[in-house]
C-alpha cells in the first residue's frame, strides 16, 4: 500500500471511520514514527482513510504490553474468558447499526444487500 503522509480521507463525510490509531496497552496511539498507509476501497481504489504503519518500535511496545498482561490474564478461568467474550459480542451487537453506518459501502456490498 502507498504511504499517505498528510493524506486525507476521500470517504463521504457522513461516514466516520476511526480512530486512525493502533490499540497498544490500553490507549489508542499513533505509530511511533507517525507513518501511515492508505486504506483503499477495493471497488474503486480511492483512499478511505489513513491508518498507522506500525514499525518495529510499535511491535516492541505491543509485545511488552502482552508480556506484562500475561500473568493476570493467565489466571482468568476459561469460563470467565468466555463470559468476557460474550460481553464483547453483546456490546458489538448493540452497536450494529452504528458500526454499519461507519462501514464504507462498495457497489458489491450494496448489491449483496439488495438481494
């Protein structure tokens, strides 16, 4: 994918896509070197949004965060993990209309919906 330093989204302004960051150790953060890549619409190759281009330092941050979280997470029972995943699924289902509104629509997707 091409680099997009300073590139703005060409998506319909009513469609909110974001955040344009990566989730590492809790907060949403930019890539350490602030580089981005373009996310393109597969139907017409227009840029939908920039997204962080994580590098080695970002990978190191994510691995360190996962390593630090492992002791506590490994003590969570499988049934509790299942409950947590179901809670995430319920939250996602409750926001399905909002999430669909944020999803760029391609001609193919629109055609599939109309069937």
